[in-house]
């Protein structure tokens, strides 16, 4: 993560907006983790939600 931040800092040349870039990287990482979790656990979550829906 620090490597990517230092690369972006050198790429843009100034530190203005550095915090925004770091927040964007964190948000992208969270989105990737969420998508991967849905891919691997999607069928299990779907069956659990179906069971809950049928019992209501």
C-alpha cells in the first residue's frame, strides 16, 4: 500500500490531494474485498436469505 502511495505521489509531483488519493485506494480495496466475498459466499448467503424469507 505504501508503494502505491509513493508511486502516486511521485507521479503527480505534489502532495496536494494526497489524502484523497489514499482514501480512493482504500475504498477500491474495500470494494474488491466485498466483490470477492460475494463471489465466494454468494450461494450460501442466498440460501440463508431464502430460508429466512420462507419462514417469515
